[in-house]
């Protein structure tokens, strides 16, 4: 038998500051429905200009990066993108055959 | 050689961008021969082999590094007689299903006053569909280890390389990059050589324009993906690299380094 089941879509936005309404500087998508296969370098335009725009389109914020002070002696180091926000959408997708 | 050395402004651009493009500099006869040579494979050499010992006279790699624009850029960046770290032929088949995760090569490498470069040679035209190398300008000073950046699928201002046949791109060892999925109909070829310097990397280029305002202008370049605050640290770190490359400990951009290192020891009268 088959029907529909809930699947998770995940959107990761990297923003310019720790504010959710600051501009998007990087992004990633992961699709639990299997309908699409997002991958590295597949687009130059961000899906949303900022984090709030994603909320307005129905994405639910599930995690925001903590604000961690620099380790002493490493105040000028640059490393990963700091302001990472994870969103999800639960969508209906065809269920697996029993 | 001198005619093809990089200028100070070009070196500053490399310090800011982390890579240098030399479009269509390799002659057609070499490009035409390259696909067969790369398909057959180029024998590996031990780490640290001098160029002259690594590749026979007249061979494709030897001729490639002797192309005047390539030789001038390599001399400017890593100096005379660099050693071959390793080399590799990358072939991406059409329809190949996955892209490489965004990464920096080897392992995290935070040398403040030295760097390796990676030469990437494209003997055929690379189209957007063929999935050329993805490069993130200005990412080379980020302290990240190999593919720990794999979660980043796209970054604003990223460079999805498309280029004419015979193009060479030279990357700072830390630059984030990755081979994109080949959604085109033809094989994509790239030949990579990593070079280790054997001399101090200081003033190895054509320095006649060292005091030109274009140098500071290049070093001030901001990229669309830089976070507001961290983008300032990038400028600070470029100043430190430029000081190492020039030996000029007074160089600065807008007081960024001078301000935060000012610790007077003179007692007030």
C-alpha cells in the first residue's frame, strides 16, 4: 500500500550578522522527499534575501548559531561562517510501498 | 621573464582574492595534445621533486610551466625553483552525479608568511553546464580544515569557473573550491600541480608599482559573502600577509592593524 507521509525539507541560511533579518551570504538545501537533489555550486542567487523572508514563506526556524566569544589569542582568526540558521518545512510526500 | 612577472597591484589582487586567472594563455598546439596526455596519465613524482626532475624536457607539464605568463606568475608567487608537491589529473564524466563538497586542499594550513599555490590547467573550454571548478573568492585566509565546509552549497559571489581552452588558474592553498557536477555532454579535463616555495616569498614580483594606490585599492576588496564584522578581520589579515610579502611592517589599510597593536611603552613625562 502507499499513501502520503510527512518528510522534512531543510534550509540552511548564513546571514551577514546574528540578526535574522540581515542579508543572506550563503545557503544550502536538503530535501527529504527525494524530489530534488541540491548540490554544491548549483546556483548563484540565494533563495531568500534574509532569514525573515524565509519565515514569511512558511519555513520554521529550528536552530540558530550560538554567539561564542573568540578564544583568547584568536580574536583575529577567520574561519567558518558564523551566523548559521537552520529552517525546516514538513511536506507531504508519497509514502513507501508496504 | 621580467615582462611577465606580476605587478604589485596584481599581487595585491591575489592576496585579496586568493587566486589568479590567466585566460587562454596556453598555446593551441599544447591544448590539443593535452587531452591525450592527460587521458594516458602523468606519472606521479615523489613529494618535493624539483620541476626539472619531475617532468622531462618537452613534456606537457614542463611546457605548461614554461608558458611565459605562467612562469612569470609562478615566479612572482612562489619564487624560483619551486618544488612539486604533487600533481593530479581530474576528469569529470558527463552526467556524473555529484559535486565535490566545498573544501580546501590537504589539511588546515595557517602559515602566516608563506603559502603554496595550486595551478589548475583547463585544456578545453569549460562551460557552465560542464560544471567547472567552484571557487569562493577571498576564502583563502579562513582557518578551516579540508571539507569541513561541505555544508556550504552556495555562497554569494562564488565563482563558477567558465573559461576558454588553455586557461590556467592559480590558487592560494587555502582557497575554498570544489569540482562541480558535470551536467554537460562532454568530459571535462583539469590538470593540477601544487607547488611548494623554496625561498622566502618576499618582493618576488615586479615591484615598480609598489607605492601605487592601486595596491591598497585591491587589498580593500570586499566580497558579497563576507559577514559584516568578519569582513573587517579579512582586511586586517590581508594587511598582515602584505607586510610579510613586502617586509614593510608599517603598511596598513585605514589603521586596522596599527590601532590594535598600539601599546606604547614610553613613560609619560
